[in-house]
């Protein structure tokens, strides 16, 4: 080949395979993601605010957020307080998300983008 001329470049590929991979990438990127936040009954104010701010960011991106309160040992006596904590989470996130499910029996709240 001579040095002064540019050679045409062509790529031969399987068009069906290309279409399949393109469709697969689109389906994967369109799938909503569920983020999980777990905390204990005695969570501090700063930690709570940090978790809420993270959840606001995730909900604004379009991801769902699952909150779970974990009780250990003697903390099971205070299940009512754990339920109140979940209610507080739901009320704090009411502007950016809506509740899909709130299960006070297993102490789990699933919040989806509004």
C-alpha cells in the first residue's frame, strides 16, 4: 500500500447480534434499582439526616429506596418506637417519593419516586 493514500476502513459484523446487544443494554439501563438503607433503633440525628439526604438523591435519580429497621436483643421491646421511626422516614421523604409498601410487622418501608 502506498503511504500517501488513505485506505478505506470497513468493519464487517453480524447485524442481528448488534441489534440484540443494543436492546439488551437499553433494557438493563431502564431497569429501576432498589437501594436499601438499614439502621438500628438508636440511630443518631446526624446519621439519620445523612441517610435521608442519600435517599432523596436516589429517589430524584429514579431509584426506589427500601428502609429497614433492625432490632437486636432487648430492642424488640421497643417495636412501637421502630414503627414511629419508619413513619418519620416516610413523612420526611413525602416530597420526593411515595410509599409503595409500609410493613410495620417486619419494620420495612419501600419508597418509590413520586
